[in-house]
C-alpha cells in the first residue's frame, strides 16, 4: 500500500492534506519536476507573446506589416495539421494493432509499412507523392500534404500505440478473457482504455511535431504560414524580421497545443489522483 | 527545417572565409533558371550568367568561383557577406536597389506567360480565376501579384517544378523571365512539345549583377569589365551562344 501511494498519489493531494505520509524524497522530486515544467512553459509563452507584442508596437514597420501578411497562411497550416491528425491517429491505431497481431500476414504488412515509411524523410515523401506520382495519379496539394504527413506520422504513431498496448499488464487480458470477453471486446473495453493513458502524451507530441512539419508543404507551393513568410521575405528582403515573426507564431501555437496535451493527460490520470 | 536553414547560412559563411583570398570572388547562383544558369550533366553550374562573369572577371584580373544557392535566400547571403556577388538573372528593381548595389544592366528581359498547347491568353485578364505558377521571389511572381487580376498564384521553389506542374495540368500557366520561358517552350526536352508561349509583358526588365552596399569597388571593377567585353564583342558572342540573339 505504501509503495502504491508513493507511485500514484500526486503531490498536490499531499500538500492539501497538510501532512506527509510517505517518504518525502519521492514526492518532493515529482513536485519539483512538475513546477519546473510549468515555469518553463509559462516563461516561453510569456516571452514569445511579449516579444511579439513589443516588436509589433515598437517597430510597427516592418513587424506589424509582416504579422498582418501572415494570417492567410495559418488557415492552410491548421487545415493540413488537423486533417493529418484525423487520418494519422486511426492509421497509427490500425498499424499498432497490426504490429501486435498474431496473424503473420497482417503483422508483416504493418511492420513493413513502419519500416519503409520510417526510413524515408518526410520531405522526400512529399516530393514523391506530389511530383513523382503525378505521372500516374494527380492529387491536389492539400491531399498530397495530408497523405504524406499522415502516412509518415501513422508509422510513428503505430509504434506508440504498440508500446502503449504492450505496457498494459498481461493479467488484464487474462482477466477479461476469463470473464468471457472475446478478443475484440478485451481490446476495446479493457486494454485500449488503459493503454490510452500511456499513449496520449506521446501522441500529443507527435501531433505537435506534425504541426511543425507542415512547414515542409511549402515546397508544393502550398500557401501555408512558412510559404507566406518566404514569399514576404523574398519580396521585401526583410529576412530577420519575417522569420522572427514566423518562429514566434509557430512557438506560440505549439506551446498552446502542448498545454492542451498536458491538460488532456491530467484528465486521463483522473483516477490516479482520486486514489 | 530550421536546421536546414542554419546549415544554409553557416555553410557558405564557413566556405567564404576560405575563399576570400586575394583576387578570388565567390559568386552565388541559383542554377534553376535555364539558359541563364543551369546544372549540366556533370553537375557543374553553366549558363549565360556564368560565362559572362568569367569573361568580365578575366578582363579585370579577378577569378570567380560559383556556388549553388537557393533562390529565396540568395539575397540574404550576399547581404550577410557569405559571398561577394549574385549572378543569377537578377532584375534591377527599385526595391532591390534600396537594399543592394547593381552593376550596369547586361541584358533585357520581359515576362512571358507559358501555357499548355491549345490554351491561350492575350493578357493577365484572360487568366482570371485560373491557377498561375511562378518561382518564389522572382519578378514574374511580383508582376503577377501587381497585375490586379484575381487568380490563384502558386509560388514554387524553382521554376522547373512550376513547369512540371503545368505539364501535369495542375496549373494553367507559368510566368517567368523571357529567356527561361522560351527555353522551356522551345528547347527543353519533354516540355517544348506540350508548352507554348501565350503572351509576354511589355515592360522591359534589366538584369544586373548584385553585391552588397559596402562593396562599391567590386561593382566598379565589374562595370569596367562589362564595358570591355561589350567593346571587344565577347558579350555579343555569349548572347548568341546562350540566348540566340
């Protein structure tokens, strides 16, 4: 019991109760770590928003002009990111399950997919789908971008899902099966909900990485945030100003998203806190 | 992505320090602009600009070393001193003149709109609602942005990719400098049989070589060299060789 407390009881609960029941070292450590994460996040966000505001108010020309030029690009950036996430997560789940499948054919297909896609840089995949495959099949820039990014991240996420599912104690499967659940029910009602807690943080990170990698779609002449910036810089020669603003915008979006992921993570750990 | 940029900035900088010995100048060039500059089968940068620079440098006792640089960072590099000169079919524009020094004009171009065979347009207004491609940061794109006609402008990393998309039918037209457009429409294998010149703009653009503001000496030297090869007929021979006029 004591050991379980140490592992699962969050620092906040202990502090609220005003007494420490378990060896202080373990809790102190996790508390410090949590604090420092919040601080780094706040510092980065406040820093980014402040620099953006200061730059735009003190030197409206050119910084505000740059900022005013960019929103059009955000639409494409978000469009590509959201569509890719919607495609990549199911793809990752299927791949993860495929990698765990005892059916040799399914397992081989899923494993080969992961090995092949992981071995090819995303930029090459984008060029391949948009320019190389155009010989046989012509898809629009947006479709190519979503296909390339979700195929690439589907492979990475497959590994995340596989690891998350494997991390669930085998006893859970055995218990569910002995209660009469079939394999699908066991996976859907017992294993996956538990695996989700392990899976969400890394999948969240992959989604954030995905948002950043959408900057690669500018090679297909897709007018995303990066492309807008490049176009502006190429026209005005204000490279420093333009890319500073672009970096800050990406940073702010990414920080907000990572906060979203950590809130989601906290929600999923609800039962850990209640214990 | 950012690592790529860092590398693109640092690498030329490191190389520049070793190349800035005595009479050598390093010249940046984006060899995606045939016949002004292109990569030959041996991956060497060749073209009208390259021969012009070598001829000019020979007159004034310099030695040019060419470097392959991406177009949308080419001006940032010369401003940062990563190389001494940009010789890459650069049009002299008032905006660019504010930031950089130009040599005397060495060639005049207009913008040409290339379309697929069978398609036609007499002016930008005929392209209304269509998809027009160009190379990011080139005067073709600027002209298309300023023409006031509503169409989707797609800015590619290099004009070759835009031409490829035009051949594939994903876009309706490509706008670029006249020598490049003529090269793709008349000469380039795989493109010339499907592409045709739709129309060309009236405004003549002048091409010049570019250095940073502080580098007046170099520009003066190059102007002297340019005058010399103009006088001795070398320039005319090069124009004939690469541009057919």
